C-alpha cells in the first residue's frame, strides 16, 4: 500500500506504464484479499481449537460433578442408614428401660408372659409349617429372626405370617425384649387361670405400660390369643424357654 502513490506518479509520467499499473493494482488487491482470508482462516482455526478446549473442560467439569453427585448420594445414604441405626438403638434402649421398669406383681407378670410366650411359639410354628424342609435348620424363633435377614425365602414367609396376625417387626422386638427380660423368672398360666385372676387384661396393659411400642406389642399379643388365632399351648410342646430364644449374655 505504501507503493501505490509512487506507482500512480510513475503512471502519470509514463503513459505506457498504465497497463503495468493496472496489473499492479490487481496484484495488490488479490494480495490483500489473500492475506485477509489467511487471517480469517487462522482466526477460525484458533476459534475451533478454543472451542475444543472449552468443550474438553466442560466434559471434565461434567464428569467431576457426576463424581461429586455420586459421593453426595453415597454420604447421604450412609447418613440416613446411620440415623436409622441410632434411632433403632435409641428405641430399643427405651424399650429395655420400659420393660425393666414395669411395676406389675408376680401374678400380673406371669399372665403377660403367658400371652407373650404363646404368641412367639405360635409364630415359630406357623413359619415351620410353611417351610417344612427347614424344620431342622430353624429350631428356634431366634434362628428365624437371625436367618431371615439374609434368606429371602424365610423373610417372605416370616413377613406373611406377621401380616396374617396383624403384627409388625416392632411388636416382635418388644415381645422378645419382654421375654428375655422376664422369661427366666416368669411362669406360664393357661387361659382359664388367666381369666380367674384378671378380667380385663387390655385395661391393665393400657394403664400400666407407658411405652407405646411395648404397649402395642403386648396388646396385639393378647388380641392374637383371645381371638383364637394361636391354637397350641406352650405346655403341649417340648420347647423350653432356652429353646425358644437363647439366653442373652450380660
């Protein structure tokens, strides 16, 4: 572009130079266009490379966020599981305190124990009736409670038996804790003897048992027996207290 004024002056002084002048201008124009195209091409290539780098960074960020989401979900699940464990431990501690703090007389305690033992024995029998091939491997109710955690077949049968009698796991936990706490000193009373001593067992439980979980478990045990859903009496069986649920070591 700096040579253009010089070329114009030469063309004015020498008319024969005009064709060369035209060619020169055309050459300069094409050179300018080519340079501009090269610049634009270089800019476009640089832009594409920059976009690729940005895309790679976005992909890396996306992968990082997915990893963070996975870690967050994992921590959340662990926190929820830990919270449930603590809640269950707290509830069981309250149950133990409630069971050990009961103010029943020996006779009243024996009557409650009679309902509890009959229900637990009957539940054990019901499960064995549905799983005859596992009778030898499930000799106690404790074995059912232990193995149902890892054995789906046992768990399904156990849950169906509970559902049949309107019971829940919380009720069984309460009844088992009651059994472990008082089974070593309580005696079983048959139905006729129970009726002679206490006319309204439900009223006694509702008034004397303040822990809701324990109260619900005992009331449901009474309901199952009184409605005739349990058919066998413990004295007709050879299951001792230790056979039903192994003693707990202090």
